[in-house]
C-alpha cells in the first residue's frame, strides 16, 4: 500500500473533484489506482494526470468518494497501483469520446496526444474539465447537442485514425451497435466493471473470461466485439448475473 | 515423453494441474479460459445456499510472501449457480466447491449440482474467515463425518474434502472425513495484516486467509502427515507457483495439485508451464510416468 500527501483538491462542478497528490508515480495513460480509505473501502479510480503531480478525478457517489472529496492539502491518501494496460500510442487524427467520469481516463492522454474531445453528460451541470473546442452532448440539451455523445460522434467516425472511448458500458455498447464495423478507424475502449481486487485474481470484473482489470482495462473494438456478454449483462458483488435494461442508452 | 496423466479417486485427469477454488473461478467464462489454457481441471468458487455479497473491499492485500484475502464467500447462491451452469460444457472437468452451515445444507447443495450433471464436489470445510461455515464447521469432527457420509450415501458424487490447516490435529480431521474420495490439502492459513501509517487493518474483515509461496512448507507438511497416515488420494494446494513446487507435493504423496495465488504472479500460461516442467523433470530423472514419483519420499 502506497501513501502520499494531498497537494490540492479542486471542485470541478457540483459533485466532481480532482485530487492531486505528491508521489512520483510511473504510470501510462489509461491506468488506474485502487484508492483506499483506511477503515473504509477500496475502489478503482482512473488517473486523470500521470505527469507530476498525478491526480484522480472522480464523482462523489458514495461514502468512499465523499470521504476523498473532503481531504485537504497535506492529508494522506492511500492507494495501490497503477494497474491495467494503457491506451496504445496513436498517430494521425485522434478523437476522444467520454461519458460521465470517463473523461478522467481520456484526460491522461490529452496532454500528450491532442485530439477532438466529444463529451457526454446528463445536463450542463454535470460537465467538468471542459476545454475550448470540446464537442458537447447533453441528454436534456442544456448545453451543446441534445442527445447522446455517441449520436453526436458517429457521423464523424471516418474523420479519425484513432478513437478512444471511456464511459458507461451502455454508452460503449451503443457505439458498437451504431458504428459501421467496416470503418478503417482504430477504436479502443476503456471498460469499467465492478472490481474487487484490481490485480486479476478475484474474477469480479471478468467478461467472457477476460479480466477487465488485468487484461484491460483497454481493449480494441475487435476484442470487445468478441465479448458476447458485453453490454448484455454484468455481475453483482455476489457474482450473480444482472442484465442491462434494454433500450437504455 | 513421460506421461503426466493422473487420477484422484476414480477421476482421471489428463494432467495434474488444477485451478484452486476462489481464484478466477466465479464466472463460467473464466473457468473455460483456464481449461482451454491447459488446466487439468478446475474447482469453482464456493457455492452456498443463498446469495452472498461477500465483504466490503479491501478484500485482498499483497504481502511479500503471498496474499491475504477475505473475500467472504461471495457467491450468487445455488439457484443462480444452477441457472448459469446447467448447460456448461465442461462439467466433467469441473469440481464444484460447496459450503454450508450444517449437514442438510451440504446435502442439498450436493444434490442440486448432481441434478445438473456435475459428478464431483469439493467440500469447503476450511474457509478461515466466515462465521458459522468453512473452518468453523470443518473443525467439528462429528459434523465433518456426517457431512461426508451423508453426501456419499445420498449422491453418486465423488467427494473431495478440503480441510483446514488451522487445527492442532489434522489427522483426526482426516479420519473424520475418511469416507471422502480424496483430501484437498490445504486451505489458507488464518491471518491478518496491518497498515502502519493509518494504523488500520488491511482487510475490511480484519481476519483473512494467507496463501501463496509463504505457506508452501505448511501445506507440504500437511500432505506428508496425511499421506503417511492414510495413504489416500490427496490433492496438494498451498503456495505452488512453479513446476518445482509441484514436484515437491508429488514426492510427498499428492496425486494432483492446485494453483491459485500463482495467477497473481503468472498469466494463464502457468498451467502449461508447470505441466511442461513436470514432464521434463520426469524425463530428465528417468521416470516414465508421474505415478512413479507420487509418495516416493514417504515410507508407508
């Protein structure tokens, strides 16, 4: 278990925070940490910056993230990792597609590889880390395109050589369903599942025998298309199969 | 090349390397991946009567000599297990691990898995960190004896009894479960771990099980003691990462071995690596088959 001092914590919007910490981390873009609250839980979190100082960007959705959002400069934070593979090195024209806090993961690529960023959120109040030129989609149309980020992006797929996608599984599934699979564009997904161990042994995050935490989290579209469980069902903490709601984006 | 086929009770295996219960064996997709990567057989994660979420994270913590875990017997419960596995294609190479709090629960679970076509169970009499089941049941000699005999009487299943090393008298435990077709030795050692800067325990449950390279000598001792005393089929497990580790277990009486924590250090290629190493050792040492070295160091 590593521990580091918090350098800064920035409130990005109503419930998203970026926490930077003092640690000389050796990480690749797209990797994640298992962040631990002593006496509480341990959860996977994408690194939003891998250069010094490293940072994580997260939405407050439970006790653990609430605790982390309350840390102050100089407090200790605890983590294992970095874990997982990384985004491949792109060339040519690049697009990033991010839904929700998926933007944290693709952010780790942005400082090195400039590209067009397509961001999806429920409303304008859910947006964060925006930069000039980002293409925005909101469910309610309160900012940018009214609809899903996938619908915003899909007509433009052939404009790009590399596309990196990070967001909720139904969003990624929607891209798979809507894209012309003959496209020459190289598409990579950072996938997210319930993770307990983060190191490839507990089987909580496996999809068709592929461990999201260790074989991924980043997979090519060809690899994702082979996972017939993907976008169809996930696993609860007990390992029980839970189907995704149909017709949900 | 030397033959590495083996048998445990009446179960014939193409090779002696089995995936241990609890590691990468919750989902049917992962079990198939292990079998396709060269495992001789796979033991499932332990299944109980009801769905259990298991403990909060952290459920694992790496230590220099292995791994601490307290996953907490998370499992979908027997109904959901049956639903997922009723048409599973590799039932004969899959041993279903079951746990319960009393004889009736074990018997019910055994019956349900036999109904859908499995023919082998491993009794988890040894999980060290969940109250009322596992090693708490597994230290009650009368209950162990009854669980094993009832399953043998009421089903045709082959029964492997996975025993806890956390007892003073392992031989008494082995004798209590002597109607089993084989013993699986050993489960994890009851253990804990500390994080010194937060001054908190590293596992949410405080107590967990210790596995990995550090427990191998304890597992070897257990295999040696029980083989010497009983001569029965033994499946050795505890800290096996390399083929050399596996050979040590065979020499002391194990007829097959299980690996688990090794998958933290190695990829799925570990099965073929261990099997290749065993073959080469047998060839180099002039043995024609694995059988020739099983128990070779134990005078009985």
